[in-house]
């Protein structure tokens, strides 16, 4: 069960993992949140996966998060007369707006916005950085470059501009259609690709409102220059190391990963570490030792979740990949060093009663050896504050809002439970104690710490801390789990 480990697992669905049976196996293996990658597949494909997850959620009586990952604006060159060309170091090459097939000397780059961001000396990366060219001259509809590396270039390869902030919306026409579809379905999280600046998050927020949480994917160097503002405006963040690793020098990616994780933890925003975590398991039944260490590092750093992409979507061993990730997480979380590292990196508290209560809850739980913290919440903010403290015991995220419970499936250490509203102090204690027993977190004679807010059911009003002893009668009839 997810509450036996604190770090969550996000898994991408695809051709290897789209049947209801396979999705159920992935959840049993340890998946907390399922990712629907809208760079691939049709709306019908994703609808079927979505419905299978929701049916599984009802069967398991456990909230499951669904993350819709938008493709974002993809920059690609055009096609070549013969499908591909070979460039030698020092070769001259032109990008232009001409629609004719490419040759040894030129190719179409049909994105006028790109030319506005170019200037002599800037580098263009093609095919995930395999080809590098430097701009020598440019205008509003052309760019002359020189090849810095030798290699082949084929049709419609992707293009990156690490040294430029592009005048592009983070939401393409396709993204807007996919977003409307996902919101209609009722997805819990929207991952926004190629965020460059805070305005990109604000643009998405205007369309999404509160219907889903926004995950800003940090995969552009420009985003690192505005990281604090982007984190503040987002509901969660993803360290998307694929494109970030193309546009940054490899030695800089681990440094920035730690910086992003720490910034998110300080603001209480869930953070996902993604891309190439167990990549060799696309084809092999076991990972490399370096990959195992990579996952472990994210856990030691206190990331809320680690993510599988092609490993679970298109790989030969999707169940084994999830199982391996769960095993690595479990082993690291047993290490006393990890606890010391999390305690040493706790963020400073804000001067609010809610922060004071949640910080005190973690301290009280440790002092009296309570077995869990039960956090009643409406919007999820109370539970996320509790998670930010990285307490030594599981957090029961208790909410009457089903969507809130699903979003909390992403948060560190949180075991979300959809329950009915509470009306009074006695109801609060009885409900929390009963659920702690029901979810196998406590037995009679043990203690739990409870946080809530008065008036009950109002967002942002956390002002109660209660220590409760689990009594035998708390194991009685269900006092109000939501259907």
C-alpha cells in the first residue's frame, strides 16, 4: 500500500499498459498517479484509459490521481528530398520559410517566431542535441548557420534553442483542444510543457481555474531564471530532465534538479522527478546500478514522486519497472540517513497559525510516538503543509472533496481518504481514529495526531491540534466514509 512508503510513483500509460487488467496490475505494484501523455495517442485512447482508472478507483476504494501531460509547442524542421542529409563539421546550412523539400544546403523551419529570437552566435540544437549549429546571420525569415558537430539530419527532427526565450505560448492549438478534452473528463492534474516564464502559468490558470491542479514542467533554461515565481504560481512542479538535459550541459542537470526540489519543498509544492529514471528497463528486466542510484537520490532529496515514462508506456517490463521503483524507494526510506537529511533540509515556517499547527503536529507525533497524523482538509492545503514538514509518520489526508483526495495521491507521505464532512469535535476524533484503523495505520492502544479547522469544512482555517488515543470502539461501524 502507498502509505507504507512516503515517495509516490507516477507511471505513464501507453501501448504496453492500457488494458484494464494491466492498469490494475500497475496499481497493485505501486502506482499512485497515472500519466496520460498527450504527445501520443488519440482522445479515444486516453478516454478508455481514464475510464479504466476511474473504474479501478471504485473497486479499490482508494483515490487514484490522473495526470494529463500536454505536448506543448514542438519546434520541428521540415522534410528532405531524400529523407536525410549528412553534415560535416564546418558545413554551412540555411534554415528558411520556403516550403520546398530540404537539400544538402537548406531545410524549412516553419516557425516564424523562432527567427525573431535568433541572433548571431546563438546555438541551435537538433535531434535531441545530436546536431549542433551556430547562427552566423539571420533575418525575419531565414537563418544561416555553421555545423559545430558532424552527423546526419533526417525529416522533421525536433529543434531546441537553449540560449533564447521564444515568443511562444506554452499552449499550442493542439494543447488547447487536449486541455478542453481533459477538463471535460475530469483529470486531476494538468502538466504544462515548456514553461519559460511565470506568464505561461498564468495563461494556463485563466483557462483551467480550479478545475485541475497545474504542474509546471521545468525543461527550459529560461524557466530556471524565473524558478521562484513559477513555483509560487504552480500547484506542483516536474523536473523534466529530458529536454532540460538537451538544453543544459549534463553536469548542470543534477545541480538544478536539487535546486528545483528544494525550492518546491520550501513552498510546499509537490515535485516530481522524471525522465530516464529506469530507462534500461524498456528492454531489460532489471535496471543499471546508476539508474537505481538515480531514483534513490531523488528519494534522499525529498522529492514527492518519481516518474516512469517509456518504461511503463512502451517498455517490455512495465510491471517490473514499477515494482523495482517501489523496492528502491522502500529500501531508501528505511535508511536512517535519509531521515537526518530530510530534517536538516526543512524549510522555514511562514508566520501563520496553519503553519504553526502543522509543524507542531509533526513534532508532537515524534515526541509521543504517534503512528499517524490525520489532517482534515477541504482544498488540500492543510495536508500539503503537513507533508512539507516531512514527518516521521504517515499522513492521513481526510477530505470530503473527491478531487482533492485524488490530487493528494501525488503528495509525499499522504494517504488520501475520501470521507464525509465532520460536524463537531467528537465526530472529528471518532472519524480520524476509525479511518486510521480501517487503513491499517493504527490499532487500539496507539495514538494519532489530528489537525483540522473551525469552522469545519472551510478552506484555510487550520487551527486545531488534537492528540487522540485509539480505543477498541473505534474499530466499530464505519462512521462516514464517502461512497
